[in-house]
C-alpha cells in the first residue's frame, strides 16, 4: 500500500528562524482542513504523530482528511531496512571544550526527522572529537533522505536546539552510500549558515540489510532530494550571503493537472543592504555637499548679489551636512547585524533613510521535468518619508509648489561645473605667465640679445596659444549668452539672503556685475565673445610681426653698412662672429619703443578676455551649485527626496543582485544588461485617498530619481563577504553601484561587462489601490494621480521593450512580449475600478524581460502579502501546470501558513493580517485572506 495523500494537501513546511537562532519544523494541514473544527480524535492523532516522530522504524502516511500519522505496522510496505554504521569525526569546532555532544539524525524527503542518536565525545590528542553510531535506514531514506550532524556543548543541560548548537552540516545518504571514497569531508557551519567553524569527516563502516520486498519509488521524494541539494550548494554561497540573511523557509507539495507533484520552496529573507547602502549614501551626500561648500568659497570676491547667493548655498549645504551627520551617528550606534526595520518604526527620524520591512520573497519550484526554477519579488514599504508625514502632500506636490513660485533658471550639470572650475584655474595660471613673458620681452629688447629675444617670444607664443584655446571652450560662450539673456529678461527687485543682506537688483546689475559690458544700443552676441579672444591672438601676431620686421630692418642696415672689398667683408665676418647677437646702439631705443604699444595692447585684451571668462565660469559654478541646492527647494524637501531615494535604492540593488546571480549562465541575459539595461518594475498597492496619496507622490518622484543610477560589475578582491558587498560611488543624479563577483565568475562574463560597462536602470511604477479607501477615492474622490502614473510608466515600458527588440531581435519570447503589451493597452483603456489585471500583466512582462520585480504597500505587511502569494500561485498555475482545483487551496495555504505570516509576526507580534471582515468586502476576491488569518 502506497502513500495516501489528498490532492489538496500541503505536506511539510520547514521554517528556519535563523534570525532568532533556532530552527522549527512544522507540519502543515491541508488547505481545506481549517474549514471544519478539529475533533478531539484529530488532536490526539497529531499528538501521537509528534510522539512517534523520532521513533526508529516509523513511516509516515496521510489520511484522507489530510492529517499525518505515524505507523509501526507498515504504511509503506515492502521496504528494505538497513543498519547503517557510521564513524563521525569533528575538528576545529571549539578550541576550549574538552567534551562535546555529537547528534546525528536522519531526515526523510519531507523534512521529518526520524532516527536520532547522540553521543558524548572527548577531545583526542590531535584535537578531534570522534563518535561511532548506527541507525536504521529504509529504502526510501537510502535514496532520498539525508543526515544531519549537529555539535553541542557537553555541559549544556538544555534540550538540543539551535541556541546551544555550536555547528551543523547535512549530507545526502544516497551520496554517502554511492561514494567510492573511504570518507567524506564536509564543512561545519553556524546555524545561520554564515560562518565556517570546523570540519566533519563521515565514514561508512558497514551496511547490514534486512531483506524485504523493495518498495515502489515515490516520485515526489526525488523532488525533495533535488531541492535539498540546491539549497545546500547555492543558498550558502558567499555571493548569496552578501545579498541575503535571516532566512525563513517553507516547503509545500502541490498536485499538477496531470496528477504529478510540484515541490515548492518559499523563502523570505532580510538583506544586509537595508542598512549598508543608506550609510554609504549618507557618506556620499555629506562629501558632495562639503565639496560644494569648498567650491563656492574658493571663488574670488563677488558683488553683493552673488556673494549673498553664495551664502545661501553654503547655509543650505551646511544644514544638510549637519542633519546627515546626526543620522549617520545614530545608525552607527545600531548593531552591525541590523538588517531589518519594522513597520512600527517607519516614522523614526534616525531611520528615515532605511527601507521599511525590506525582504526578498523567493520561490523555488521543482517539478517532474525541472530541477528547480527560482522566482523573486522584493517586498518593502512604499518609499516615502513618514517622519515628515503627508499633511502638505508628497514630493510631487511639494516640488511643484516650490518650482511654481520660482523664475526659470539656467541649470548646469555637474560635469559642466567641474569644467568651469578647471577653466578658472587654467585662466588664473595663464594670465600672470603671459604678463610676465611680455615684460621679459621688453627687458630682453633692452639687453640687445637676439637669441634670448627669440626664446622669450616662443614662450609667449606658446602660453598665449594655450590661453586662447581655453577661451574657445563652448561653455564660456554659452554662459556669457545666458548671463546676458537673464539680465535682459529680469525686472528690478530685491532679494533677502541668508546672511541678512537685502540686495536691490536693477536691470543694469541683475547679475551682480557679472554681465558683460555693452555699449549703448549694442546687443550681446556670440560673435562678440569670438572677437574678444580673437583680439588676443591678433595682438600676439602683431608682436611677432613687429619683431620679424625689426630683425629684417637690422639685417638690411648691416648689409648697407658693409665695405665693398672682399678683405673688408672678411673683417666684418670676423667682427660679427665675435659678437653675433649685438645690436647697434642706435637701434636699441627704437626696438623697445615700437614693441611697448603692442605689449600694452596685448595686456589689455588679455584682461578683457579674463574678466569675461571669469564672470562666465563663476556664473556656471554658482548656477550649478544653486541648481543642486537652493533651487531644489527648502532643505526639508531635499532631505525628503534623498530619504525616499535611499529606501528605493536598497530594494533595487538587492533585486538586481539576485537577478544577476540567477542569470550568470544565461548569455542572452548578460547581453541584455550591457546593451539595453535592466527593467525595474515597482508594483504599488496604495490608495489615492488620504495620506496614501502623499506616499504615492513620494514614491513617484523616488522611482523617477532611481532612473539616474547605474550598475557596474567588478572583480572582488576575495570571496569574503565584506569584499562581495556592493559599493556606491558618484554624486546625486549619477550614482553608480559596483557589484563585485568572485574572480572565476567575473572572468566568465562578456568582455563589455568585464570592461566596466554601465548597466542602466529603467524604472517603471504601476499602482492600483485595492483597499476600502480606494473605493472611496473612485466613487467620491480623485484617482487621476494613479492614472497618470500608470500611463507614463506604460509609455516607458513600451520604449524599453522596443529597444530590447531592436538590440536583441532573436530573443526568445518576443512574440509573447508583443501580445502582453497589447493586453496591457486594452486593460489600461478599460478604465475599470481596481483594475488589478494591470498589475498581473506588468508583472508577467517584467519576468518576460528578466526585470526586477518590487511590490509595495504602506508597510509591505498585509496587502503586499496578498499580492505576492497570489503571484506565486499564478506562476505555479501558468508556468508549472498547478491544477485549477488546487489553486485556491494553495493560495490559502500560503497565506495562512506561509512566510508572510512570519513577516506579520516580526512586524507587529501577531500572525494575523490587519484586515477586518468589512474591509475585505471591498477587496478584489483574489486579494482576500482565508478565514481565521486576519483580525
């Protein structure tokens, strides 16, 4: 008689609460079992199952009502039972202990612990702890089970639990039996899987079989064995531990349409990026604003208007620097292992930059025809500034109000500001050099030394040419034109600066004396600036021509004064050889007198060019600083924008790393990264009513700001976790996140990625409110914000897909991509209330193009749980043939007993979702949790 399993039963859930330091194994009841109250017999059956769980020879089956029970009489008949004798040797576990307890247990394919044995081992002379033990292993365990070895302190009087466990490891029984080696060596790790703390050597001494009829192989057990192998090999790799931590895992088994079995591993993990990246961002912002203060302080003396503006910039930057330094100090006080910000802390000031409830929600599906496919969704509270709250709206509204009261101003990029500072430095160095060489030219003309005169003239020519080349920069020309246009367009007025200075600004000195001087009735044009720097070159040409003319005249005078006879000519040559570079005394005065006016004119032209160029470049530096500081609005708005960006940054980087790790062996995906970039799709479940309108406005701006960031892949120095953590560089608007990979992995990448090619981010946001507040907004309020956000994101999504089709025309699934885009258009045009179909289609599109999926509600706790569990079950149905009759029961099982209940527990201390029965009446049906899981 084989396994008796109901088609809707969820078999086993393994929960690894590593964050709390202990492991828990729980038996899940079938999805429909909750609909009827348990009888006393049912409870008794479960108690018997728990009592018999670790008894030797116990087999497990499922009754038709879905309750698991133990049986000594052979629920599995015809099994082969073997006595497996093992020798276990542990090394380097703990340096000070003289004795340890070595605990060995067998675990079947459903994570049910069956046979356990514990021995106390003493340290040998070579520092090892050894033990020999035996256990009964039936055919099913031999093929599909595994063994766990745990090491405890001998003096620990508590029951064996991971709080007192020093180290553990596990291995496949089948691999041990099939191994041709005399022993197998495995690494011992701490219970959180983070550190290697020793080594265990397992030797198979003997296998004694009891001959019984061989049982039929259960296909579902094969799935579980494959799953455990993938988990042990991949989930504890250094790369994954750099992205994920504190994992909670659940395992289910569902039946497909062809009556075969799917094994589903649901895993929810925190990430160290929740705190590490915001800290790096704060450091970058502090450095950026400190540098900007130094930049404007280095500018020369300014007119009152521009000096007042400089004080505004410095005060703005200093206020942000002070605030960010305080936040950084508070974050540094937290434990270095902090990876999680609970929803109850979302309004804390010092946690303003930390994403709320950030987790990766991953699902591995192992089916009869697949070895294991991973699906990821990043869940976190909508990126918003809850500390400043939403009384006056969110970022979109606040920025609009601020810019609506400001005159349009010229803005310069960070690169242009850097170029302007370089030009200021270059001009400041070249002007005194030119003036000095001009003076030296006049002095040499008095010294009557032709060779030296020519050297000075060549140096003057070289420096003046460099000066002219610097002035020809297009940035100088455009800046002068901008100054003139602003002067002509502005009316007089006054402005109160942060230093208390009130500047009365008239039409003539609107730019504080920086505008170029014009004659009456003259209009400034770009040709005027060209004439200015061209005059410097013409002055230099005049000096060179004058020197050449005077030298020619001197040669002519010498020829005319020479004797006609050959002897006299020989004497003249001898005299010239004696003093080859001497002038006649009568020509010295005329040389200096004729060069002096030209040198004075050169100086005047250089001064005029320097004055205009310095004004233009000072204008660029100040306008660039204004655009990056004062023009962004009050410091509270800027701080809010930075905080929202920080929350989204951690989530996007975590999602990208998981997507990259999963696609390292996919050449098409790697080509997509460097040719098109990566799509990042935010799914919002916020309503357009009340405070959540402000949250959506914050989120809209934050998602748009993430479009300015990029990724690059680098080679890690080592495989230590610290060397595999991502690092942030750059400045606001152009941040670059470097993702290190181990050397061997990095060298397998395409050359473009190895060369540091930037991977651009294309963020899109689709929001559909689903709660009772959205019902009010759709009936009595306004949902135009949601419609606008979705429409803009739809256009960006289409543009990304078009680029993808152009760059990778042979990419698999292009036709289905077009079909999904057509479906999205139809769904957007439908204008239905709570049109969650938009979210489903965009999620499918994102997966189709290998994008990063992120889901958010207010705190990523309740509505997000409904969304991700629905998405997981829809994937099982569409991609893995989950039977229709099992869809609802699988959905209820994930919501009632899955990882998201653990998420609710760690946020509010309860396993119930924060819904009421009345609220759920307004939810779309597929977003409603099962009875008993809310309240």
